[in-house]
C-alpha cells in the first residue's frame, strides 16, 4: 500500500475499476437494453422495470462520464434525446455475457 500526503492510497485494480463502471443494481440492465440498439429515455425507463426517472438519469450520466454511453440531443420540438453505446461500451458485451453464463450455471447452487 502506498502512502500519499498522510493518507492511504490503494493501488489501481482493473477489476475494481470495471465494477465501478458497471456495478450497481441498474447499470447492467441499462447495458442489456443498449446492446440491442439506440434507445430513447422513455424506452429505457419502460424496459428497466422498477427504475425511477431520477435514478435512470443518474445512471446514464455516470455511464456517459465513464465513456460507455453516448447521448445524442436533437434540437427539435419536442426535444429528442437518444442513448447508445460507445465503442468502449460495446466492448463490455462479452464481459456481461460471461457474467450471465456464470449466473446461469450457478443460480441453483444457492
């Protein structure tokens, strides 16, 4: 462990970074929808059962700031906003698929 300016600093961990980007209750479900293609906000909210508007907005902003989601704003009336995956976001698909397969294989063990 490294000490910096009197505080402890953890070494970078790639797995921890991955979990920061896709972790939580909602992000994987949002990714699942965006793997299927471009979605508007309301489409995502309907598809991700139980997510509130506030939480979806927060999760999409975090995913956008991490470079995995792209937000396209169309200046029209009414305003139109579409969400899609960036190339970095698309690169998460095999990871999510592997997590899915692991879950299928181990779901009956608990």
